[in-house]
C-alpha cells in the first residue's frame, strides 16, 4: 500500500513538470468564459502532441498503453502548474473501444484522441432527460444511409464539433430500450442546425442544442450493432461518472490552489466563515485525489469498473459544489460589478449534480445495484 | 503508486473482522455480557494488535499506521468493546520517547474534552478505561516535554458505551523511567497517528451503522412493502455509502502518510481525513437513527451505539473545527 511514486512514475512526473513549465497556456478559470472554450482545442492538441494525453488508451489509436494510475499524476501536475484540465472525453473513447468494430475504432479513435476532430454527444432530448430511453430522434434506413430527424439538447461542445456521437431510435416497434442505435454523424452537413445555449454563468460556448432534419449518416458509421444503442449509452454514462475519465480532479485542485493563494496573501481580509468554506474545499479536493488513486490502483489488479461509478459521481459532485461554495465565500458575488470569475465558478458548479445523470438517478442506482434494495 | 492492500494487510484486516464478528457485542444486550467481553479482550491480547506501534531495537514501530488503521476500522465496524486505541497510542508515545514498553493495559490520558493530550497538573480523563491500569500524559520536564504516568482507578463510563472514559488525578503523575523529552516532530507524528486511527475507527463505525440500517430497511415493512423500497429512504441509504467511501479513501491516505511523509504533512493529511470522517460519521449515524424510526430512538437499537462511538472518536484530538484549522495552518493560513 503506497501512495508514493514508483521510480518510473517519478521520472514521468519530472518530464511532465518540465514540459508544463514551457507549454502551460495559462488560461483563466475553467468553464467561466467563452475565451476559455475557444482556446481549449489548441490545448488538447498541444497536450496530445507533447505525449501527455490518452495515457491509458491503446497505442494503436494514439494512446500510450500505460496503467491508468498515471492519470492521477497528470491531473496532480496540471493542478500544481495551474494549467487547464485535460479534455473530458474519456467516456466517448471507452464507448467506442468497448462497442465499435475494428473499422470504426480505426476510423474514429485516432482523430478523437489527437484533438484533430471535435466531438459532441447527442443523448438528451427535450422530452428525454433522466428517462433517456424514451428518446424520439429517429434514424431511418435509406439505401446505404440512415436519415436523422430529431432534437438533441444539453449537447456539450456542439458549436465546435465535427462529429456527433448520436443516440437515435432505429426500431420503433420494439421495447424502448431495444430499438436504439449509435451513429457517428458529421455536423457540417445540411439538415444539422446547432444552436448555442447560454448557461447560468453566462458562457455560451460549452452548451448547445442540435436540430436534425433530414441529416444523413452512412450505415457504416453505426457504432456497435443495430439495437446496441442502450448498452453502449450505458457504457458511456457509466464512464462519464468516473472522475478520472473526466480529469476533473485537476480542475478542482486548480481552483482551490488559487483561492488558497489569495487568502494566504491577505489573511486579514477573510473571516472565519470564509476560511472554513475554503478549508472544506481543500479537504474535499484532497479526498477526491486519494479516492481516484484507490480506484485506479484496484484496476491494476484487473478490477473493471462497475456500479460504484455512481458513488464516485456523487463524491465528485460534492467536491465540485464545495469548491463552488468556497469560490463564492472567498470571492463574493461581485455586486460591485468587479471581476465575477468566482461567481461564475460557483454557478457552474450547480451543473455537476445534473450532468451525466442527476444525483437522484445516481442514488437510485446505488440503492438498487449496490445496496440490493428493491425498486419502488 | 499502488494503494492496494498487501496480502498480509488483507489477512490482518480479515482476522480483525472475524474476531469482532465472533466476539463483538452484536447487540445492545451483548454489551452486558461480561464473559463475551473478556473473551474479546483475550483475543485482542492474543493477536498482539496493541503492540503494533511498540518499537524494535532501532526505535521503528513494528507495523505502520496502515496496519493500525485496518484493525481500528474493523473494531469500529463491530463496535468492539475492548481496549485498542488507548494502548496503541500509549505504545507509540513510549516508542517516540525511547522508553521501555509498559504492560499492555496502559492507555493515554487526554484533556476532559479529549481535544489534546493531558498534561501533569491539569484536568484529565483516561480513554479505554476498562479497569485498573495506568495512563500516559505529558509533563514539563528539564529538557522539554516528557512523559508521565498516572493510575487509572477502575472501569469508567461515558458517552461511548463501548469504550469507557474516567477522570484521573494528574497531580499524582510520576515521570516515566527511561523516557527522553519529546521533540516537536515526535508530537506531530503522534498527533498524525491519533487522527488517522480515529478517522479509521469512524470509517468503521459509519460502515457498521450503514450495514445495520440497510439490513433493517430490507426487513421492516410499511404500506405492505419493505421501507427500503421507498425512494426517500433509498436516497438516505445511498448517501451513507458515499460518505463511507469518501471517508475511507481519505483515511487510507492519512494512515499511509503517518510514517511516509514529513511530520507536518502527515498532520495535514490526517487532519483532512479526520475532518472528513467526523462530518461523514455524524451524517451516517444520524441517518441510521432516522431510518430505524421509533426503534432507532430506543436504547435497545444499536444505532445509538455507533453514534456514541463516533462521538468519542470524533472528539479525540478534535473533530471538524480543530482539524479544518490544522489544514488551513498547514497551507499558511493562520487560525481565526
């Protein structure tokens, strides 16, 4: 039982630290400005070209085939350097790795991982949120293509995306979980309309909705088999619950480090309540780093991820929202019209208990799948 | 980095779990079974767990704090009513002071609120006061802080029904033969150990309370269905598991840090875990009382035994407030 770096891990950390000293783009706080999202694709490619992205993914698709514990070191050093977090797309990679055939994996994974292609995830709809399987977007066969009609919403990164990872109904005549399939759909074609959505913290470049009206996708762009959409979607959302697939630990630590520096520089400005909120954020962020170390160490022994992802999602949510409260406590709500980054950080934190499955859904899953309680 | 337990650590954890399952109180009525408690005590003596922090010839502890934490968690999970915390902390103090080992019933004395080690001349209570024994405390000696010992008259009582406490007369403290003064680093190490081990006990207590409550929710029926089928109850129970897992990850790191990191960093890691576990244990044990309903508010239900145990473990060297202050101080942000 050892939290310390092995010699190989320590060498990796040293090389990473040296690289970050020269290549940190020093963007502002994550998810608080549109400028941040505009600069993020370049950061993705830079991280990839430096050899630091996709550490645990297969080498044949541009990853590095390393044990996933290296992601803990990566996130730790990104936070220490005040660098932006790594792009959050591990769950899409996992979905394609687990369900795509060799052709699909070879065609889509390299550019997804390198950042040359940008992807968004078309799952939720206006009438299909927590009850995702009731979605209505249709994909109807027409010769060698499918024709897509429907409305997707809460589609992160849709404004920049080249591709949509689309969950659509291919068979309306079977029970709702059985008639779904997944496609890789080009976004730059007639019949695809992307509309940005403004989040409660004012950013417009992260969130969107997409209208499909007669867009076409070649049948060979189906990921998995016809009707495999639901299990594939569940693979995706289960990985979307995992802090290490998202790399959020570094985002939280970066914010906490920044708040800590400000309070330490002018301690007399902050009262006991503000310090207490900061201390809780420090405790929570530290916990998450240790928790991820524990989970990823278990994988060294071949333990695959399972329903405990719902526990991790709730832990991650509690961390993000404690960090949000600390930002609000330390920075205030900018009533005087001054820089409102802390307010934006706080407001953004409210999304974490909704995105990737609400906290209520996670609690249902824990109750049923882990505690063995009967569904009501 | 590989934070999986070694095979030896797994065996130690399982041995502790089995001893507690076989000889722990099990029920509130079981707490009054003196024969059983004596057998549990004998099993703990036999196991050598109380000597895990005694020193070898070079002054290094026999086992790391991780081993101590693993045992502590299992004892907490089964509400074990046998001395462990006090003797382990006493052995560690003797080791740090280079003093010879005592007989194994020695414990430690803390201030009456349990928030700090007791000092000679001040008010003090001994923890793990299961019978006549001695308790270590600190004294001002020639070369700095030294160890002293006082007699513990007999079995105590207190909030925790599984680990009695009792006042001790520190005016009669005697110096510990062969003990050298404790350096600041020594006291920091001991503080880190104490916080990490009590955090582990809290993880165990909340895991035990959560297990008890989930089992009850599966059996207790209302409206013709188990109460565990109702979403409002399910969400309370789901949160207990989230608290346990977060606290366990933090506590595991704290236990490792006691012997692996510089003393000040070890204290910060332990304070982090202790603050987290203190909040989590209270939430989980209160949920245990709530989900048990009317039964949960009666003496016969084990829920309050877990809650009371958590209150003691929380207060040893401080719960949330003092530990958040330690975390801030370590980051260069002074107290209020």
